[in-house]
C-alpha cells in the first residue's frame, strides 16, 4: 500500500551548505500542502549573506577538492552511487516529494524517482567523454581546444517536478566538474535537501552541492548577482527568466540556460490513422500533473472534419480522472500548487468564456475536496487566437480548441507570437509531418506522440521567449563547460 499519513513525514527543514544541514534564524515563509492547504513548515529564507556562504563553500570545494581536478571517472562513480542511493531510499524520498508538491505518491515512485536516478546515470557517463579537441594546424604547431568547468553553477529549479527538474540541471553541471548551488522552489523545498545528504553519503565532497532555501526575490536574486557564480540554469516563467538575465548582467556577463514558458500547439490532421491513440496523447499532455508542465500541449488545433470525433474522446477521458490528495495511491489527478495559482487559472478561464469560448467540460474548481486546490479538466471550444486562454500560459488543466480546413491554415494557427517551447503533430502522411517539423518554430516537435521519452539523449529547450540553451542530451553537459584555446609553437 502506497498511502501514507502526511503528518508523520520527517522534514529536513533548512539549507544544506558545505555538507551540513543549516538552520538560520532569518525570516521564514509558510509552506502549504496543495492537497489540503495545510501549513506544514516554516521555511527559512536565505539572505544574501547565507547565499554568499553557500557560493563561497562551492568555490572552495571546486578549488580544493579533486572533483574537477581528479579523474573524471571518479565523478561518474560518485554520481552513480548517488543514483543507487536514491533507489535504496525511494520510499522516504517519495513521501517527502509527494507531501507538499503536486505529484501523487504513485507517480513519484513509478515515474519521477526512476527517471531522475537514470538521468543522473546518463550524465555521469559523460564525465570522461567531453574534454576538447586537437585543432588542425601546421605540423610544427599544436592547437588545442580545452573544455573546462565554469566553477560554480547556480541552479534555480521549479516546483512542478521538484526532484526531476533539479537533477536535469545538477546532473550535467556536476558531470562537467562544476560545483553547484541549488535553490529549489519555496513551494516544494525539502526533497532536494535529503538528496543532498545522500550525495555526501555517496562520496561527493562537501561543498560541491549546496542547497539554499528562499524566494526568488531575495535568495534567487542574490545567487544571480553573486560575482563567483560562473553560470546560471533556470526553469520557470518567461517574466522571471528576463529578470534573471537582468540581475546576472549587473554583476558581470554570465552564460545562462533558461527553459521558460510555453503555449504548445497540438496539430491534428484528419488523416491520422488512430484517433484513440491521439486522444490519449493529448489528454495526457494537458491533464498530466493537472497541466502544470512547461511543455503542456494546451492548444489543440484540429482539422475540422476530425474535430467532433476527437472531442468526444477527449471529454470521455477528462471525465475519468480521480482528483485527490497526493498521499493517496488512488489519486490520478493532481492538485494545483497553490490557491493563488488556482485563482489565476479560474480567472483566465472565466474571462475567455466571456470573450466567447464555450466550456464543453469543466471550467470550475473542484469543490468536493475540502480546502484542496483542485481545478476541473477543462476544454474550451470556439477559441480564437486573441482570447486570453489561447494567448497566455495557463499552467493548469485547460485545453483550448481551434479548427482548420487546410494544412497552411493549421500551420499558421500553430505558430505563437511569443512562445516556442514544444509542439505535437499527428498525421499519417510523413511528408506532411516533415513539413510541419520544418515550419513550426519550436525547440521540440513530437510527431504522432507527445512528451519526452526516458532516454535523456534528446535535448530540450525553447525558441523565442521560451528560453535559451538546452537541458538534457550531450548539449546540456557542453553548456556547463567553457572552451579555452591553446596554440603551441615548437618550431624554434
């Protein structure tokens, strides 16, 4: 039985600096469980002084330990041991992760933790694979291109998949030889502290991985402005990404990896051979984690002659979800992360309906679960490109529906003026699929599926205001290394 009592979970409440759990007595922030709105902890907010302590610890560990200077295979071994310890402690980690997040316990144990452990193993194997090149030069010269770590990498992770999103940032940074200072979201802060403790148990030198708690406005801002931070990796909203770029530039030019907002289209042509499969893929993409996913396929653009059949299937799937607390194993539909976010979603839906769209299902809060932040699966038909739910990232279980007649019209509707994170294309015509892949301005285009696989090798990242740089793949490790050129003249 996976069910657990949320009031019995032990919480490592504090920062993790230089290999030790640290509780300072600065300002605190109440942390609520989205499943029942209960305040279960008061989170310490890292001041700029605490951030400086963490960054200095990371810089010192980078310079004095053998993490970067030793054999890269040693880093790989420690990272693999860390992944193994994640699996050994999966029940403890699963409860801690599910407790205060939007992730139901069965999904954490079956999906999030296995994915995250294997993600660490994937990046560990790059530790001794990327070292640079020998350049083509004249025979009495030797040209070298040397790949080196930045030193300290600041990682700022979101709340929607706390462990998974953090490790997709930490993994490549550590594999490249960097030290890391991580700020989890203040809404889901605790699981990464426990994982940092396990990293020490795996043999990671103290200071190589530090965790600081707090808000973006105080803690995150101090991280971005710190002069010893060599690189920043962030996942979150486009607005916050822009603020991070501005803050980081004030303390010197820093490279950034930013995975930002999305408003991803799902383009369905009438020639698709299996409409049931398409409906399941679309449903999963917008109802998974209650739509709180950067790449959520929130804009359905369907060829008119297939629209009614597809909608019938999508409505049936939406009726089949089971909302409930994240600590219950029968929950299949997640809560919204907070009451303010629930209010925001509801406001966007109501205003879009006022603009002329129709909610064929949903459009309301779930009122049967006392005090929890739940929103009904919602499908809005009659949507037009100027309507708010089509323009703006809702970050909830809300699917807008637009129809088209020919390929050119469908591709035009798929384009978004601001976002370009991901897209889905469903068709039985390979030429049509390839034209769509070439035309759609997005960092990832899935064909006849929607969502990443668990092979980690394909990079992810956005076009336009959806981001800069790539997470996952070889490219993520390369983004955590800088290149030094050397030219040796031995002709004399």
